[in-house]
C-alpha cells in the first residue's frame, strides 16, 4: 500500500525566494509555495559502499534494473502536466550542448545575475527531481524564480540554439509561457477546473472519472496503467478512450496472450474505446533492460518475476504484473531489492491510476535485523489493535521487511518507507513486502535547531536527538502493522462471503450491512479519499503501538530512552499536523497531499480529546512576525491520547472493512475541514506555516555504467549543478532518441489540452 514519504523539511522564512518578475515584466510578489529557493536543501543519496560490496552478477543485475527504472521514470513527465515533457527536453538540450560554466558565461552576457542563474539551476533540478513542473509532495506548481525574458534570452544565446534554432524555438513556444504561468487552474494538480493533470484529457471532470471507473469495474479492467481521453463528436456523441501503457500499439493478440480487452464498448449511453500503446517507445526501453537483467537473476523465481513484468509492460496486462508481484513477494531476503511498475495513485486526482516508479536498493543488514524481529512478533502484536478479531485478516502472511540503501529511485519523489504491492487481492491472500529506505531516512533527519519551527526550546533538543530513531519506529509500525493489518469483507462472483454475515458492526451494534462486491477494490470504492484515509489509518497504528515497550525494546529503546521515543514520535505527528496546513488550498477547499492531510486529521483528533493533551498557541515571534507554539502533555499520551486514537482508529478500520464509503467519507471529511473558527483559527495558522516554511529537500542519485564488462559507479556533488549533471550523464548514449520520443508522444496528445 502507499508509501511513507520522508517528512517535510523543517521550515523557515525565506524572503529572497518570495520575489521575482512575472513573464510580462511587472514587479510582482509570488507566494513562496510556487518557488524553489536558491538555498534549497540538496543531499547526496549515497550508496557507494553498499554497492561496492556486491558481487559482479549482483552489480550487473542492479545496473539493468536501474536502467529500466530510469527509462520508465520518464513516463511520469507524460502523466504530470502537458508541458512537462517539453520543459524536460528543453533543459536536457541546453545542458547537453555545453558545460554549465560556459552556459553561465552566456547567462552573464545576457544580463542574468549570479542569483538568477542559480535560481535557473534550482528550477531545473526541481524539474528533474519531481519529473515535471509540479511538486511530487504537495502537487503545487513551481515556476522559475527569475524574469521570463532573461531565461528566453539565455535559451536564444545557448549552444543548443546555435545547433538547432528551429527546434529550440518550437520547444519554447510549447512551454515558455506555461513554465511561468500561475493562472488559478494551473497552480495545482487536479481534475476539471480544480487543476491540471495528464491522467485525464483537459475536458474531463469528476463525473467523467466516476463513469469511467464504473465502466472499468464492470469490465474488470484495472485503472493502474491507464489514462482517459474524452472526445465529443460533431454529432454530440461522447467517446472515452481508455489507453493502457504497453509496448504493443494494436489489439492483435501477443504471443502467449490469452486475450485482451481492447475494443469498442457501449456503456450507459456513451462509447468506450479500450486501446493500448501508451508510452510505447519508453516501455520498450524498460522491457529491453529487464530482459538483460534476467540474464543476471539470482534465482529462477526472480527470472519468472521479470518474465511476468515484461509481459505486463509489453501487453498492458495488470494481471501479468500481479503474477510478477507474487514472485517478488516470494523472493525473500534478496541482497538487491527492486520493484517496478505503475504503483502509487497519489497524484491521480481520482485516486485510481498509478504513477510509474522503479527502485533498486541494497540491503542494510543491521537495521533489517530489527525489522525481522518486529515481523516475528507481529502475530502477537496484531491482537493489541483496537478492533474485534473478525475485522483482522484470517491469517497474517509474514512479509519480508528490510532496511535498504537506495541506489536508484526513479519517479516523482523518494519515500522513506514502502508497503507493496498495492493489489488488494494479493495483499489479502499472498502477502506483501515492507521496506524502509535507510539512506533516505539518514539524510532527511539532518536538522538544525535554529531552523526548527513551532516548538519550545526544550522540545527542540529532544526532537533533534530522537527524531530519527522515533521515525524508524513509526515507519516500521506504519508499514508492517498499519498497511499490513485489517481485513476487507468481500462477496465473490459465486456469492460466497469471506466473513460471517451475522457479524455485528461494533460501531452501530447492528449486523454488517455492506461489503465489497466482486471487482470492487479499496481504491475504486473509496476513490478520492482512499490514499489519505489509508495513510491516516497506518499513522494511527504507529502512534497506538509505539506505546508498547515490548516493541520499543525490539528497536533497542528501553527505560527513559523509550519514553523519550514515544514522546518525540507523538510530538512529531502533532507538529506534522500543523505543517500539513501548507498542503491545503483554501480557494478550492482541497488537500494536495495524502500524508499531510492524514497528519492534520490526527492533530484534530488529539485536539478534540481535550484535557490539555495538545495545544497550539498562535503568537508573535522574536522577529515580530506571526508564530505558533505547540505543546504536548507527555503524561497524558498513554491515557487521553491513547483513548482518542483507539476510538478513531477502530472507526477507520470498521468503515474500511465493511466498504462503508458513506460513513467513512463523512468521518474523514469532518476532521479534514479547515476553517478560521475559534479557538484554533486554522486558516490564520496556515498563513503562519507558509510564512515560516522551508522547501522539501532534493536528492542527487548515482549513475552506473558498464565498462569492459564491469559496472562502474559514479557519484555527484550535492548541489543543483550535481543533480543536473547526473541527469545529463544518465542518458548520454541515447539522449537525442529519448528527447525526440518524448516530443512525439507529447505532441500526439496535445490536442487534448490545446497546447
């Protein structure tokens, strides 16, 4: 199920980043949430030592899976915004044509200051890190923090423009204005008039998404690897194209394919066309490299896994990817861990379509030993969760749970932990895997006291000392016993139930009245709130079970240290709930980030518990600007706090188990509401959060290449320039081919967004 992201950056005011010139040249103030500051944190995601310890075969396997992941990661550009592919290609051509020092000389010649050139590099690094011009964490657009005319002049004076002026001018025409535009709809990802998305054509709204989901459920087609394009003919007839990602572009049966669902269907008065071939040339690159990786697979099971993945990416079959995922789950304790495909649905405004991602990582044996002990204790710990036994899975399928150092994580962002696969049927019957990304956690928790916001001084010291260890505990519990717990009540196609129909619902006192029908899934049923609701449930499990000293002992924390870990874990969650307000948009009354909405909901639950457990006091800081102070009564965590989370968590699980969308949505929406009512005044508090925020860190990742039959490892400096260099060198052999491919794929569908 969904991944745990690395926590938001510690926040501070950055006045310089708030000022720029807009694209028509007027001096203008821009909300800092749409800018990346020049001093944004950029860290190296180092895996060199772990990689060097691998055998030659393991290195070759890791290399080819990495290559497949990086090629597939380019798909995200086509999933994010209509202009993202053109921006990426423009940047790649600029940076591949001449070294950065030479480009800076030309920037100086056109009147660009050092600060403006750095702002351009930071913007480019942001596009590479997020695989598009919208933040992967928060879904807001970010724009270059310099005048548009200066950037245009740099493009015109660049070596790339000298080589091919017509192509560079065409690219600028496609993305030059959209790169800077902050029209209301373009400020965030969303559906219809709520925002921008490339998962749906620009004329689709929520009703279209709902109708398409009904059709997909009826036909038994997964939405994970699809996009939806709507056209209306001159006769007024509506046609929806459901396009599957695959190498194959037609509906002819592929060798070994039992059948596909491509075709034309009439459904509720409209026409649906199921086609395939989305991202075809990129998917071909993925398949070619997975095929090479197969030659270095460590076991026959891994070979079968890759065989099914390739069949999925070739034909567009999610069933084939499910088969591959089953083999992946059975591959226990590999030295090199990986997963690849259309995985997380956070950025689909409807919550059903998966963003492409692929990762390769090397096992950290010391930390993995702690997680292994947690897994061994899981069956004893699960009954401590606050719901009746029939609401828990019939059998706990012990997963692999490892701590990994990331070599490659291709996609729009890098989480701190993952619980996958996301397929409900596999999770309930075969199992899942948990991974904690150790080198991500290590970098994400480098904190300076003066940059910590909203805490008392004495809490800051404890926070800095125990933030990392407490989050290790939270990630472990969140992934294993959060996402790994709970049963879904299902009636199959033969009418058989997987639960006792006389079972009493503990929230109503009546017999269970609702469940999942054949073909329905958690994502399809709870749709727009599925991701954030599930993240909230998993976070609550982490808070609830971290109170167990038995669990804390597994992680090496006892006595007063264990008490401090509990306190900082709860304090971190409360503070995250306040910081979460950055990711709420008052104009649309929408949340833009699943995890941060979940943490705000938990904050509301703990504030509602009363008795002085949590307070958020708005005040004025030493700098004369609005500020706030959070307090948490550590003596009441195990009483008032535990009781509040226990009651709330039970409701979340019962509504999830019974597919009670109406009750679940009403509960979750009520706690997600952001108003300026007393005493909390959340909208006012949001302004304070924005005033003192710091941008989320970006990560520089290594490259691998083959020289003389051996795999060479290349690190880069932790800077915007280093991040840019890593991407330029990542595709040095076939950059022109890839850039042409991206332009062609983008151009083919541009009519759907009128670009």
